[in-house]
C-alpha cells in the first residue's frame, strides 16, 4: 500500500485508482493488440499460401488487386501496431519512474502522442478507403456494373473518409479539458458518426451482394451452391457489425474499456476480407455458365472459367489507443 502511495504522491485515493485504472487499460490493450495481430498474421500467411499454390489461380487483374489490397491492409495494420507499441513502451519504460510519470507520458500532449495520432489516423483513413472501396467495387461488379446501385455506398465512403479526417484533426488540435480523465470524452460525436457511416457502408454492400446472388441463382439453389461463401460473407459482416454496435455502445457511455473493442474491431477489419479472399481461393466458386443469364460474367477472382464470390467484408481501420482504431 505504501508503494502505491509513493508512486502517486500528493494524490487522493480516488485519483490514484483512476490513474492505475488507465495504466491497466493501456498495458492490457497492447497485449490484446499483439494477440489479434498475431492471429491476423497467421490468417494472411495461410490465405496467401492458398492463393499462390492454387492450381485454379492465374495472374488476372482481379486476383492481383485483391492480393494487393489484403497485403496493403496488413501493412497498414502492422505500422499502426508498431507505433502504438512504441508509444506504450515510451510511457512505461522511458517515463517509468512512478505511476504518475507513466500516466503523464501516456496521456500528455507530447511529441510521441502526436506522432502516434498522425500515423494511426493516416493508416486508419487509408485502410477505410481500401477496405470499403474493395467491397463497393465487388458490389458494383456483382450488379453488372450499375453505378446507381453503389451510389449510396460511395457517398457513405466519401463521407466516412471526411469524418475520419475531421476526427484525426480534432484529436490533434482540440484542447480537451476533462476532469474525469475519460479517454474518449468530447470525441464521442465524431467517433460515433464515423462508425455509423462505416457500418452503413458495410451492411449495404453485403446485403446487396447476397441479394444479387440469391436473386440470380434462385434462393434455394443459391443457398445450396454458395452456402459456404454466403455463410462467410454473412458471418464476417455480422461479426464486424456486432463489433461496431458494441463499440458504439461503449463510447456512447464514455467507457474507458472502449479501447479493447476498438483494437479488436480494427483487426477484424483486415481479417474479414482476408478470410473471404482465402475462402474463394480454396475453390468454393460457382461455374461461370450459371451466370449466363445475368450481367455478372465479369465477376472473376482467378480462373476465368469460374466466377468468384469473393467479397470484401470490411471494416474501417484504426486510430490507436486514444482514438478510434477502426
């Protein structure tokens, strides 16, 4: 007890409890992030191995773009993770004289904090554009290249990008006075708006693609022939949607533990499209002649003789510990 008092001099018991609570969240977050990134790495490695070892794959443009997209998403996630790791190490090691020093290093407006906000903000914006953009493109192809079908998702993506940029700007420039030491405070409105728009884009594209598959092939036939792929599409969208809903609920109540959901959602954003690409690369695709009566014959992932349902269920990346990671 005395060591706790010595590490937080001249502070009340309540203030000390708040400080240690914040430090516990930061410390636990980096562990969760490392675990999620490790899972993400394994999934990406297996996916790439399946893609490049598949006999049905070729070097078509669609395949190249999909591989490029999932690799770039992983790189962005890795960069964000590295900077957050650096920031936590700065707080606990470089400022580890006592708990108050660690707290000040992690929550103060220093150069390290600014660097992390910029890097995670930029990676978040780019990741959102890539992930949601890939899903919109897939929806566009599935619907026979009809622009009016994807017009609303495109507008949502543009608005999401603008809102995310404004969120990063306010994180860097707003002077936040928060007596309760809450992590999200006055950023709730920006984050909630950003997450809501991202959720709208994801759900619209997923539902449009699933509906198109079932309407072209018939509900019974579609569910039977594309059961595996449809399940993956629906499950990945549901997983991301559930994460976003939970995240919004947490930050709406201004809960410090929102960062855990933030990190998990950020990882799911990259994992979900990677899983879908890997699923399609494994050969779960409908023969091309089943699309003869539709305008979907251009939907290819690898072999021109097989259409692909590869659908990018996305999630919007991240902003690190002190802002939306998604």
